C-alpha cells in the first residue's frame, strides 16, 4: 500500500491560503466590479475548492480513475446547468409570450 | 445424471435456513431473490391498476370509476411500474445475481450496502403503498408543479418520500456495481473480456449515480414547497414551474435508459448464446451502451416541447435526441449481424430476444417521430406517446427481463422451467402486447389524449382492441408466474451449463455455491468464445 | 511482511482478496458517493442560478440582509475543521492513535461551533420575519411586486443551508464514530481507510460551504443597500 504522507507544513500553508482567500472574497464583495463581482467570487471559490480537493482530499496523489470521476462529476453538473440556462436565457428572443 | 450430487451439494440456497438467514443475508444471490420477490409483488400491484384503466376504457363514457379514481389509477400505475418495478427489475434481480459471477467475483464490493438498498426499496415501497391505501395520489407519475405542490388534495408527500427512499436504493445499487466492476474482476478478466451484460449494467449504474440524485433533490424541493409552504417553483412568487420540469426530466429521461439498457445487455447474451456466435462488433456494442448512457443526459428537453421552454433550446434538444438513435441502431444491427449464419436454436429466451428486437425497433423508431419538434407538438400527451414508451418499457425492458429470467432460471434455482409452456407464454405475451399497444399508436395519431377516462365513441373499437389485448397480455404474464413456481419443485434438474453458453456463470454449479466459485477462476478467453466451451449441451425438454 | 499479513487478516472482508483491493474499493466508493452528492446539491445550485439571473435586484437586496460577518466567521470555522480533519487523517496514516483522537475531537468541536452559529443565524431570520411562506414576510428595500422574488431567495437560502447543515450533522456522527474506534485502537498505519474516507466526506461538505458562502452572502455587497 503506497501512501503519501504530506508534511504538516504543506497542510498549514494550504490552510493559511484558504483563510486569506476567504478574507479576499469577502473584501472584494464590497468593491464595485460590475458584472465581474460574480466572476471574482466564483473564481476564488473554485480556487479554494481546488486547494481543498488537491491537498486535503489527496487528489494530487490519487489515481487517474479518481480524477476522471471528479472531472466527470463537474462535467455532468455543467450539462445540467448549461442546458437549462440555454432555455432560460433564450426564452425572450422571439418576443412571443409563452415562447 | 448428477441428480444425487445436486441434492447433496451445499449451495447458496441450502447453506443456511430460516427467515433470519434471508433477511440478514449479505449474499448477493439471496438479495437478488429478495428483490425478485419484492418486484414481482409490485408488478402485480401495478398490473391491478392497469387492469382498472383498461376496463374503464372499454366504453366511451366514464361508467366504471370516477374521474378522480381514474386519475389516481394511471398515476399509481406509473409510479409503481417505473420506480418499484422497472428500475429495480433487471439491475437489482439479474444484475445483482449475475454481475459478480460473470466477472468472477465472490460478491459485490459492498454486500451490506447491497442489503441496505433492498431494505430501502422496501421502505420506499411501504410509503408508496401506504399512500395508495390511504387514498392514493393523482398528480401523474411526473408530479408536475404547481398542481402537485399547491392544488392536489391527495397523498403527494407520502408518495414522494417513498420515491425519494427508493431512489437511494437505486443509487446504492449503481454505486455498488461501478465499484465491483472496477475492483473485483477476476484475474484475466480485462474490460474487453467482460460479457456485454456487465457493460450494460455498468452504463446503467453510471446513469443511476449521476441522475437519481437530481430527482432526489427535486423531490426535496417539492416536499419543502408543499410541506413548509415555501415557494421554489411557485409562479405566484415568480418561481418557474418549467424549472421543475427541467430538473425532473434530467433524471427521468435517462431513467428510461436505466430500464432499457440492462435489457439490451440481456439480449446480447441471449442472441450470442442461442446462435452460437461471438456478438458481432463486440466493442461497438459495449461502447454503444456507454454512448446511450451519456447521450441520454443531453436530450431531456424533448419532454418540454409544448411547455414555455424556449423554441431555440427545443431545437437543440430535438437535434440531439436524434443522436440516441445511433448507438441504439448499432445494437440492433449488430444483433442482427450476429444471427447471420449463426447456429440458431429457438428456446424460450431466444423467442423473447426476437420479440425484444422487433418491439424495441418499433418503440425506438416512433421515438424518432417524437424527437421531431413539429410532429411532437401534434401528438404530445396523446396515446401515441403512451404506445411509444410502452413499446420501449414493456416490449423492450420486460421482454428482456423475462428472457433473462428464463435464461438464468436454471442457474438461479437449479431447475429447468417447462419449455413448452414457456414458449406458449412467450408467444401469448408477444401477441397480447401488440394487440394492446399497436391500436394506441393509431388512437394517438387520431387525437385521443392520454389521461382521460372518457372519449368520443368513434375511438371505441380501438380501445376495445387494446383492452382485449391487455387481458391476453395478463394471461401471458400469469403463466410464467405459475410454471416458474411449479418448476421450483417439479422442474427437471439443470446441469451447470444447460445452454452451452460461455459466461463464467455457467462454469460454476447450478445453483452456485455460497462464494460462487470453488476457487477464483482465471480468465483466458474473451467473452463469447464458443471454441472454449467444453462438453456437450445438456438436453433441454 | 508479517505485519502486513496481520493487518490483512484483521480487516479484509470475505469478498476481497487483498487489503489493497478493499482500500481501493472503499475509497472509490466514497468518491462515487460524493458525485451523487454533487448532483444532489447541483439541482439547488441550478435553481439558484436561474432565479438569481432572473431576479438579480431582489436577490442582491436579500443577500445584503445576511450578516456577512457571521458568514465569514463560519467559513473560517469550517476551514479550521478541515485543517484539523486532514491532520487527523495524517496522524492515522502515521499510526498515531492519540493524535488521531485529539484532532478528530477538535474537528467535532469546530463542526458543532459552525452549527451553533448557523442556528443563531436562522433564529435571527425568524425575528426579522425573513421566513418564506410566513404571513408577515417583508424585506425592506424591495418593492412590493418583488417581495415574492425575495421570498424565493430565502426559500433557497433555507433549503441550501438546511441541507448543508444536515450533512454537517451526519458528518459529526461520522467523526464521533471514527473517534470511538480510533480510541479503541482499531486503526493502524496499515488500516485507516475509514478515517481516510470519513475525511473525504468532511472536506466535501466544506467545499459545498465554500460555494454557498459567496453565493448567498456576497451578492453585490458594494451597493450597500442593507449595511448592518
């Protein structure tokens, strides 16, 4: 059984990075970035997710299969959201009520 | 020849006795039989509802049951048949029993979770049955909001909880299968040596794992809206009922493939075994299962063509829906090519396989009609749709299930079923089915809407034909129930490999020992390599 | 090697051949389970996205009525718990029984602290009448014809945070179980899969919150409509 035991230092660094990102995302929310507020918030959240997944959940040491599983999950969530939004956002195009 | 030995030998059925040894079993084979018992019960319940529907529709006026009762009947027929019979049918019975054996494993990866998923199905079923006894539910199996959340005065919440729980049963079965296929294959059992039944179960499991949670969360939201009166889909607050339909069909369209994919896997086994040939284009058939699983998630919007879904999204969904025809056609053509110059024999399972190919093709091709945006608007919510999905689910999934059940019956029980009766009932089912559902295509095309219990008098001939067919179909379903029970005691003793088939399941005794094999098999051949089958066929009679 | 054989006989269940096969199956099993969880929460995220896109004004005002400091504090608490969790897993990997128990205990305390803050926040919503479906629902700063849309926000807020809290409670149960068996000395450097996959679950619930926090608390804060 091959196990990678990461050092406490690595975990501590990741932890501190996560705290900093939390502070940043809160602070940025008070700044007017126009439509980019959402983008910034989601980018920071994705960054935090990646840190937790890669380091705390050991994805960087994991098998190709585990990574495939994860990419698949994100992709499927993407399908659900993208296809539904394709409906929601194009409903008004015809200008006919109910269409 | 080996009668005495079979009586003496210890196998999974006689290694322990008593109710407790069944209710607490972790043996995938016993759990499969628990499922078999449970879903047969639900099939009977769903059949009773169908009977009421067909009796009511014999006459144009609504004189057998009230409109309210009729609404409840078709709703509960749908709910029971879909969530408590079809979805668990092949995966949880045949898959549970044979997936581990076919890949040379001792059990599924998580036997306790396997047992838990049976208990979840039973628990969910109890909720649903409670709801039915208490007064039923009338929303249609689709639970469309806002009717289900705000207006229906029936047992929506209890039914929804039942389906929610049964959904977890389905998720856990799928999870178990995926892990088992990944980690439990016997030495030498590479991915491309796996039987196609295992491939189709794997593809099905992917859908169960990726789709079912979305149904679960949809039910949670409906529950919240109905129980806590918070509006999620409530148009009065600005909520969007079409969003509900998106969420619901994101699961429920792929759910159709949860029902049909395992049946396709069974058919691959049957066609190969009874024509003594390797399945033509094995890799294509294997990948077409995965392709159906994936494409199945991209087409759900074709259920929303007449809602306020944007016409542009409708076009995309319509376009993508056609693509599902490609992997489906690959399967049908490859089965046909397998038959070519095969040494075909016409045992009962093969009759079901032939029935499947014909009926599935009709169901699939009418599916293309419905994928067509313009045509669909004409026949939406008519009997055309009803006939289409019954050709897929009854003509496809149930034919596959019965074919597989007959095929593996000797392995599961150690007894042969009576061939003559079985052939007769296969024929009755085929004829009864077509008589029931073919007239419905015409009815639908002529404009008979679904979910109505009265209709104009000119439709009566076709409705009477359909109801007559349903009673023939009922006889066809009763017969296997009787003779399979009969065979448990009086059936001819089956050898290890009565069909001369190639799968690993035929290389262990009938019925298999507790851990499936005396010692873990080492696989050296691809699936369907008939030169590798040693020994002659055992007489079948 | 003798140690390994011992570990195997100790923990390998009958359907598996080797301890490694068992570990692979359990770990992959947890990942697949987490996929189902992603899709489960995914439905709510979709509902949120659709409504936020359609009703951005009401959602911005409603989001600004949240107490951002509690939200941020809770995020930090949860991140701390993730850190202690990963330290518990690390201790288990190294076979440190006491370290595992202590870190699991800290994780539990932090998880409960998160839930405590959450309960306080919810009760505050009740006091402010920001409860969807309640007769007296009213949100300042939103025109009367958009009060329904604000209700949608709070419906989603309660559904999402409620479901997340439910997962936290399950997670707390898992941590308590792990703590008990770790205390009993069931886990060794060779066999600590339960701690490992328990950790995966805990981190996953943390990731859900990582997204819930900006989506529910931080919409257009700069507009300052509802500064506390």
